[in-house]
C-alpha cells in the first residue's frame, strides 16, 4: 500500500492527512496558517508532514494544494490572494525540510482530481469540479487527465467576469463570477436584504443577533431549511448566478458532469435544484444537445487533501 501525504494550505488553516492508494485518509492534523509570513507558513507545512511521517514512516511523497497560481512545473506559487506568497518556491522549501519529493498544485485542481479519482466524478473522462466556498475554485478533467493550461494556472473559473464593472474582487478586477455565486455572495445577498427589507428578513436578523452584519452563511442555510422566504430568495439568487456560469462553462467545455463542492454545497438540494433549473434555462442549444449531470461532491472538505496526495504519486 503506497502512502502519501496531502496538505491543503488555506488562508486560515493547514490541513494534512496520510492517504492510501484507495483515497482513504488514515490520519489527519490541523494547524493555523501564519498567512502573513511565508517562512512561517513553509515551516508549519514541514512540521505537519514531520508529525504524520513520524507515525507513518513509509510515506513516499507529499502533495500540496493551495489557493493561487501554481507554475507549470508544480513547484512555485506565483500568486496566492489569501497568503503572503509571491513567486514563492514552496516545493524546494518543503523538500529541504522533510527530505521527500513534493508536488504543488492549485487547490481547485487538487479537489477536482480527488473527486475524479475517488468521489462524484468517478468514471467521468470529461468533468468540471466547481467549489462554491468563500470564493469559487474549479478544476477541469479532460480525457481523464487534469487540464492545467499552458502555464499551469488555468481553470480559474471564479474569475471570469459576469458583470462589467460589477462588485470589486480580491483578484483586482470587478464583476467576477465568485462575487455573485459563492458563499460570500450568499451572505452579501442576505445582509443586503436585511438592510433594505428588515420586515421580510426577520428570521435572518433573529439568527444574526439583530444586525445585518451578524448574519453568516450557516444561518442563511438554517433559515432556508426552515422554509424562511427571505433565505430561500437569497439561495435562488445565488443559484441563478451559479447555474448561468455553469451553462457558460458547459458551452465552452461540454463536460459529461459538473461536480459541485465547497461549503455552499452543504445546502444540498436547496442549492442544487435551483442551479439545475437555471442551468437548463441558460444552456446554449438547450433541447437539442445532451445535458451534463450536476452532482454534489462526495469527499467534502477532504477532497483537497486526497487529491493532492494522489497527485504526488503521478
């Protein structure tokens, strides 16, 4: 049984796990991310690998998944919006620390690979995985292989622009898809509704402690599950944007399936049903072409760890 370690490096936490060749996580550790200090972040990654390797000395390689632009050699993070990484040679730093081969990959790509190999994308040679979380990540599988683009930084679907001069995005542009179809977008809709129509948003305000700014994504989901009309309207709005974006991706890539992951996917059919409706209404040539399936991801938050670990074997 070949063991590798997958590390999911986020803006707030570093999650690492020992993964076998069936995609099962045997042991997992979490550490806070010192996101403003590149050297400390590399040190924390090395420490979690050392900890896991101490219990599983047969580990053969390490895969790192991180939000940001990873170069074509899978060694340098060119830019990470939530970490202080700019042209960061993270592969070399971690290899020097742990003495094992290291592969670096974008976290959306790692998640897509995990779902393609062991989750909802199994058996699909053409699949797009979209993670609806704080922002939007994505990964593309073509002919059973991960498609990374000419320079390694493809599949940044969250940053195609859907509204010219729209909401400001952390990438530096305005109107990006993730500003309208992510978990943050759901919270934005709920808070905005609570400000302009507090009588309608009574349940949301109750859950948010009486303040629009106190409303979070978990509370919007809770209220929607209770049947609250305001929360359901917020879900419909975000799902409309999500379905439209998937339809645009469908027109370009023609996948056999979309796999929807990220924190927002925890809402299940509350999100998926209106996404499917919006997708079918927006798909070009609808009624005259096969439609891809739209599925909820199966691996949950573990997908990035599992995918990164498996990519380290390739």
